[in-house]
């Protein structure tokens, strides 16, 4: 999210548990300043690609983030350092790209460090691919850390999501398929979709 009025409308609809702000200059959704309105009903998530600990801490302070999502090449050691810097009030999410069951292996060293994993479709870029991976792979996820499901989830996927059952699935990430333009969400589309899920 980036536009103050769009953020306000979604926040006042009270349908999104979390709302994300992307910090990656190559992204069409990059946030370069604090919007005039920040969500009050939704928790705030800062999404970072290869930022330093101090840079992330500064944005957490500026935006009042409740969660930090790491979408780059951040090591387990980096995550430990960041967690020590931010304290327990800010939860950490680490993204992993998935195309087969072997892709779960690197998650193990982050297991006791981050609070959530985010599983994305494997692609060549840091941003999302807008495509779905085979969710059946998650039946072979060996970890204990709750995960968030992302990767091309769109308005036609409500039945598929309701049919998906996993004890560690903590939520779903909705982004590009619900946009009018980059970083500008179609609020009615989101309302209708979330109503179907609930």
C-alpha cells in the first residue's frame, strides 16, 4: 500500500488483518515516504529486500511497524541481529521461494529465529511472480514455524483456499491480483473476496 486515501478506505473497511509497505527501489510498489494516513485497524508490515539492520530499524520507527518481512538474501545471523535490535514487539517474517520439497531445507536454520515463514513461487527476481506454486508441496513442509501463503492468489481462488487445510497456515497474502494499479488496491474486490472466505 502507498496511497493515503486507499490505505484509509481499506483500513476503515476493517477487513485486512495486516497491511504491507514495500521497501525495494526496483519495485513498482516501492514506498519512498510515510503516507499521510497509516492504518489503525490493521497491523503494519514493512517488506524489505536486503536492507541493513539500522535501515530497517529506522523504517520501523517511522512507520510504527508491527511486523517486518524479509524478502531478500537475509541470513539467519542477520535475522538474529535484527530481532535483538527490534525486540519482541516486532515479529519477523522470512520469505522462501518454493518449487519442490527440497526448497524447505533452508528454513530449518531460521526455525527458532523468525515468527513466520512466507512461501512464494520460485522466480528469478526478489519480487513476487504473480504465479501460484503447487500447494500440495506444503504437505511435505517439515517445520514448526507458522507460514503465510502467497504467490498469485486472486479473486477466483476463494474455494481453493477454503479447501486448503494445514495446521501451520497462518494466513494468505493478497497483492497484485487485487490491484487497480501498482500499490493501489481494489477495495470492493478485496471486500467481496474476504467475505467469501469468512
